[in-house]
C-alpha cells in the first residue's frame, strides 16, 4: 500500500483522530475509536476489528516488521506522518509512532450462562481501573465484563491499560444495571461488593454455579439500586486501618475468589 504523507498538524485526518481520542460523545456518535501503539493496533486488526485509518511514522514503518505489515494489509487508508504529527496524536511520553482509527463492533451483547463467572463495573470513572480490571479478567478466565456508566470501554487510556483485553474479552454496555441484574437472578448468583464487615465474606461463597459480581464507583461504591437488585452482599476481609480497596484491587480479589 502506498502511503499518503501528512506533514501538517492541522490535517483533517489528524483533527479527526484527536477529536475521537478526546471525546466520548464523538466516539459514540461516529462509531469509531482510536488506538496508539504498534502491538495494540496490530492486536486489534488480528482480532477482527476494521482498521479504518492507519497513521505511522517512517521510523515505525521501518522497525515494525510483521505487525506493521499486518496493519498495512488490513487498513482501509494509511498515512505516513511526520514526527511532529506523531507528537500531536500521541497520549504517551514516548510515542512508538503508530496510531489507528477503528470501527466499533456492531453488537457487543452476550448471554449470561449458568456456571459462568462475570464481572460488572458500575460507574467506574478511572480508565486505569477499567483497563486493569479487564486485563485481570481476561488473564483469570472471566467469561465476560459488564460496564454500566462511568468510563467507556473505548477510552484510549482504558484500552492501553487493558493491553488489548478490552478488545478481546466479551464486553457489554448496560444502561440500567439494577434492572438487568434482576433479570439474571433466576439464572445465576448476583452479588455486590461492599466495605462492610457485617456482609458475607467473599471467601465463604460457593461459585460453582457461576456468578455476576458487581464492583462499584471509586468514591461511592455500589449504588443502592444495585444493592437492592442483587441476591448477596459480600465483603473482602481486610486487616489494618484501611476502610476500602481501590476499585481495580477489589475487582481483582473478587475475580480471583470466583475463579479459584
């Protein structure tokens, strides 16, 4: 593929990439998201996503090897960009010089199956927490991730923190988590984590029949509506003076207990 060269930071394709990176609304309305980094972009293409636009520097093209070839063969449009343009597109301290605009999948819904273990995140705002939870979920073998409110799964920082797990793991967006959980109660155990030592210890539960575990917002935890919808409130036993855990840490321990 012959690459069109971009030298100007004011190029329309460059502006489009920046808008999609910065704006959740722009991503949602256009059905596209952005990625940065050779491995993440190549993994996305290999996972079956449609790479609409590829940007890469001359140095990245020369050093990228098979991954760059994969991207060049899958991208609809490809640009060779200057280092100055790469700096404008980059959200990292040291850029690899590889960026892409990717089409969102049309359907991300999945059916909860009895025996499966699932993680639900309610209003988790920090993209690092979302990405870390997804990466751990994939590593531990969680069947799927449910995201309700908070940071969107296509946030560039979340995608980078997940190391591609948010693109490979089944992820479903649910607007009304409480109602959705009520509909699952006859099929599978639903539970929510709370920082309350009077709640059931997560270490004592039997997860052989599967479960959906909810981890809540960093500051406010799980909402009252969701707490009322689940069958069980559970807590992670803690020692010392800490009153609660970071959202991604709570998610990690919860998933470990579900899968062990």
